[in-house]
């Protein structure tokens, strides 16, 4: 019934459309899985995806869906139909408003995800006010609505301002509540006889407020900062600051800082544990040797509750590809990794080949045995027309767990853009 309602929403929009555009993709991905007895099975996962936009004037129907299954060995919940987006949008209504109704994504939020509901954005003279409300989406993005919007919902809003040129300021709030699912379990009564009990738990939810500020002076510097506050635990949840200075010719300097508490749902069993925060700071420089060659270097330090870890990386980016070396040491373990990637386009975009190789040595502590991982990636993209392409990619990995692991990916893409008026 719900799928029928979705079709009733789509068909009138398609029949009255002025423009239809989107992308159709078909993919096949093969891999091998081993069980505890080291017996192996080969899987071939297939994915059919559709990105569709149906437009008429200020209104549009937007949807993104995926259908996946395995044609060699079925997995749990196969086949899977996922509806990521399905909403009607009205843009620039009354020269001030944008309205969306249906399944849509929650972007740039402490909780993220997808919801079924409505959102409204009002924008005028450098000021923007937005709000949303909807029900949480079932597992695997099923085309179903929650059966209790009052206990299984997400809602929030944001205010954004541009009081002066290049300065942006925002305040936001989000409340996401997860309805606890009841279940029956066998327990013992006072006489140690088994009885069936209905287990009902409290709901789990998030309540976050956030403030962000950014300022940009073109070709000189830019800075961004954000603070998130957890109203349930009455504590700072996250502090993030990033900046970049590039007034010196060909040289860029960047810095990043992050303070983060573990994100735990209120009323969750995990909230009773004694968990700690982390603090992370990273500084980097990049220097443009020529218009085609840039050298990049970064160093970072992470502070845990009782220990710390460091990381270091250096690399070269060119128009032909990139090379990088990365090292991690301290509490997070010891790691050395070298990677090389290259790609080249031939025949005016008809053929693009790519290749990558990496080698990693790691161990969890100074006294642990060292493990090694070797990976190789080979790929080719064939694009005979602007609206059609074929990708083929092979992946090889070898380490003590995945010994001589080979995987293949084949994908066919078709883009379409048609102007019409059927009615």
C-alpha cells in the first residue's frame, strides 16, 4: 500500500514535468568470504540505482533509490530495496521560502541520517531560518513510515546570518528520539520456573545545540569554528576549529583542532560506562612547486584519557597522480604506509586508466608482532558518449587475514536530461 502511494506521488509529477534528469547505474561486485573452517564461498553482489529529478517551474520531485541482491549466495535480508530520498520540493516560493515534503536527508547535523517529514527554509537579506520535523526511517531505508511519530522522530532548526561580508554565523538545535522496540524473553520467577516476560525499555534520544562561526578573507586566510553542546548530559560534546593562511605566494598553512566526547544516546546502557574524551590537533603545510606539482606535509597529535598518539604524513600531488607516506605511533599503534596512485586520460576522455599500489606495516604495541598488507588497484573507465560510461576495477590485497584476496567491480552508468511537456 505504501509503495502504491509512492507511485501515486511520482506518476502525476512525471506526466506534468518540464524537465526530467538523473542517472541510472548498474553494478556487480564480487568477493570471497571464508567461514571458521576456512571454507570459502564466492559472492556476486548486484546493485541497481536510480537518481531522478522531475522538474516543473519552481517545483521538483527528487528521489534516490537502490536495489541490491546477490546472484551467487544470498545474504540476510536479500533482496534489499533502499529508498534514500523521495520528496517534493518547492524552491524560492514567494521569493523567500523553500519547502520539502517526503523522505529527505539531514545534512550537517550532530545526528545526521534520513527522515520522513517536512522541512522549511526562509531566506532573505543575508538571514536564513530553517526548521524540520519527521519520523525516523526503518533499517535498510525501507519504504515504510514509523508507526509512532510521537516517540520515533527527529526535529530541529537553525538560524544563519551574514551580518557583514565574509562573516557567517549560525545557531542550531536538534532533537532525535528513538522508539524502543518491545520484545519477549524467558526469565525465571521466584521459584526458578521459566516464564515469558514482555521487556519494555525507555526510549533513547539525542538533544544537541550548536553554534558555528566562519570568516574568510580571500587569498589571505579563512577560519571556521563550531561548538556542540549535549543538553541531555549537560556537557560540551564537540569543539572544532580549522584555519588556513595563504597570503605567502605558493605556500599554504593549515591548522585543525578537535575536542570530542563519545556520542552516546541518553537512556542507553552505554551511558553508565566511564568513557573519556579525545583532543586532536594537526598542522600542515603545502607548497606549489609548479602549477602541476604540490608538496604536502602534516603532523597531528591525539590526546586520550591516559595516553596519546601521533601521526605524520608527507606527499606529492601532480596532474598524473599522487604519492604519500604516512606514519602513526604511540597509543594508537605503530604504522608505516606508502601509497602511489596514478590516472591518465586518453583519446579526449574516451578512455581513462588508473592504478594504485600501497604497502603497510603495522603493530598494535611495541611488543606485538608486525603485520604487513600489500594492495594493488587497477581500473579503467570507458566513456564513448557524454551520457554513458563503463567502469571496471580490480582490487588485490594480501595479509595474514585476507590471503591473496581478489575483488572485481563492474559498473555501467547512464545520464539523462530531457525537456518535455506531456500535458
